[in-house]
C-alpha cells in the first residue's frame, strides 16, 4: 500500500504555505524553443456521487527529482497549454492540503510520472480517488460514564482530540491509528486500528465490567469502503496475572511485559506465516507451530493479531491448524493461554505455554 506522505509530490513546505498558494499560483514561463514539449490536463473522474470542484484542486508540475516546480497553483488557473522543456515530470492534482489529521474534508487526488517528448503534446488525465481515511466515533452512555475524559487519535503524522459531542468525521492518514483515553495527562490505549485509503470506518464504543471484546461488520459502496464496528472496552482492563484477568490482544501489545509469564485471551483466526503476515484461510502452507489470535473471530487484519507459539509437542498436536482434524475445534474458538511474553515475527506473542483453555 502506498502511504500518502507526499514527499516529492506535495512536500511539508507546501503545507506550511497552503494559504498563500491557494490565494494565487506560481507559474514559471519557459521559452518556446527547440526541445520543448506541451502539456495539457484533464480529469477522468473523481468519485461516485457529487463531484468536488476540480477548479480548486492544487496542480503541481515538477521536473523529476527537482525541488522547484514549473507550475504550482489552482488547477482552474493553469495555462490552457503548458510549454516545458522535454523530460520526465512528476505531476499531481489534489483537492486540498493535508499535513496532519484533521476534521476537514476527504482528500481526493492523483499523482503520475510522465515523459514529455520534444515537439509533442502530452495530455495528462487525472483519475482522482480518496487518498485519506475517515473515522467516525459514537459512544454509549455507559462508556461516557465510565470514561468521563476525552479521546486522542494518534498517528505517526500527528494526533487529533476527539470529544464525545463530536459529529464530524476525523480524516486520518492510511495506516495504524491508536485510540487513547486521556485521563488527566495520562494516555491509556483503548484499541488500535489499521485504516486503508478510501475507507470510512464507524466505531461505537461501549463499556462493560468484563474483558474487552470486539465485533465487526463490513459494507461496501461505490464511494468508499465503509466499516461499521462496535467495540466493548473492559472497565479496568486485565492485568494478565490470572485467566480471569487475562490481557486482551490490544493490552498484550500495549504492555511492556516481555519475559513475564502472563495470561492472554483471544479468538483463533489463523496462523502467522512471516513478519506482518497472517494466513486467515489456513491453506496448504499454513503454519503448524503457532496460532494467530485476535479480539474477534471475524478479524482479517494482521495488525490486530497476536501469536501463540506452540513449542510443546502436546500443544502442537492438539491445536495446530495445519492438521485438518483440529480446525473445527480450534479455528474461530476463544482461547485463554498462559505463557512467556515475547515478540514473534514482529507480533506480540506468548511462548513456552504453561496452560491453555479452549472454549
């Protein structure tokens, strides 16, 4: 997946100058002489439904590898034809600046690498799609009573406070988002989700006295991929010391407990094949030495999983999913396991299992 950080196409410097650039454009005329090419631009589509005002899109034309563009400004204010020296160009069109997570609008855009040949006219067709990810949160009264503070959405690119009365969509970068509860100055991780470009996910947060759990549903339309999800968050969270207070997968990932003997619970969703890779379908190449577990039997995101390494022969014989005879009794069932916390192929995991219970 291509992460939209906009290095050469739209730089951090451009974001800082957003207001000035939107008010005017920068055009560096190039003399018409031997070796010139002509560029023209058009939009093929933006999205299903209402079309954004493409005239206000930010067009950037820059020689490949260079810092100084030959044009940078509103698409609607561009020259009808653009003379440039023959060569390779990075061209992009985006609906707005997007330096950090915000409550603004969806980000639509396209970026291409094109070759403009001497004496030719090149028509560049932009096919713009949604490039950022949307997140909408809702809260039950029980959740707001138990967690009376506020939430923080955290990403590598920035963070965004999300109040309980918020009705707007939070627009985020594709990738991992950490949803934290702010208790005074302390940040407490509630859950992590990995968002895709073009996705709009709705999450309803509830609270209970029991262990954390999660259920999912998925619908798809022609505008964007939309997820609806309900998450139940435990009152205090487990401490991992007993089966009754076992860590959830999210708690195991967020707790610094490497080398400690702890309990964890989750639903068996597949096996870990390699770094960041889970076989959810348990095909012919599925692993016999481990299990992947998650907060729900419906999880299909590797980033939401933890591992159980089956180092003992008895555990391997009883639980491994490479044996078809085990799958009906193990796959998508809830399991409690006690073992030593460590990292397995970049997944939070337990090894040297002491005890387990399958439900």
